[in-house]
């Protein structure tokens, strides 16, 4: 399934998915809720990934590519015990943070992406800090990094504010390490 289907969800299946997602961790900060993603959140994800905002996510992507990415990041909760969270302010989705891995990665990654409305308020820092603490204190990850393209100056500034240090490159992206055996 490379694109969202036009067939409506079945009530019983959606109910089961809802109860499953309710078991995923919810991170609460002073202003935000960092919660499990749901089907409705895809439109917000697509608005980021399919626009110029998605250029640092390998985009802009088509809706089919965005759906494949979103579905994969949601599925990693079941497969690996971590994944993407939807970040909400006053119950309105404004972005996403994730703990994830991709083929070729050297460590778990902290990723973040926000809508234009979600930028400039410190939300990315607040949500990413909550995810970082979850990765360290709950998941006990031995290492955490962010892979950031050199031209993504806002993401670099955020990673540095979160305490990451530039520690090399991988596949053309800078590696910003929060903690781990490689410094």
C-alpha cells in the first residue's frame, strides 16, 4: 500500500487501532502533548513532507511517498518499540518528533519536523527534549544522534541547543550526537 486508501476504515478495526495506540507513551510538557500518531495526522505530515518544508526529509515527496514514510514510522512502534509522535498544542497537531532507525544508520536517531505554524515558539525544542529524555531514561538507548543536512541551519541550531555535538558525517548528512560511546 503505497498511498492512503480511499476505502473508509471499518469501525471495529479503527477501534482496535485506537486502543492499541493508547498503550504507546504520551509525553507531556508544559505546553505540549507528544502522543501516538493517528490516521488524521497524516494530512499534517503530508503538508510538511509534500511541500518545500520537506526538502530536508528527502522531498518534497509525493503523497504516496509521504504515506509510505508515515506508515513505516507508525509501524515501528509495533516492530521496534519506538517511532513517530504527533506534537500537539491545545490539541492541534503542529509537528512530529521521532526516535527511529533507517538502513545504514549508525545509531538511533532523534528526528523532528514542524508545520510553519509550529515554528518560532520553542515547540520543537520542548517536544524534542521530551523525546530525548524518553530515549535516555525509559528506552535506555546507548546512543542517540540526529542526521542533519548542512543546509538545514534551523535543525542544526536546535540539535546544538539540545546539547548535541557535531561528530562527523554519514551519507552526506552531519551527525549530531547527544550521547554515546563515540562521544
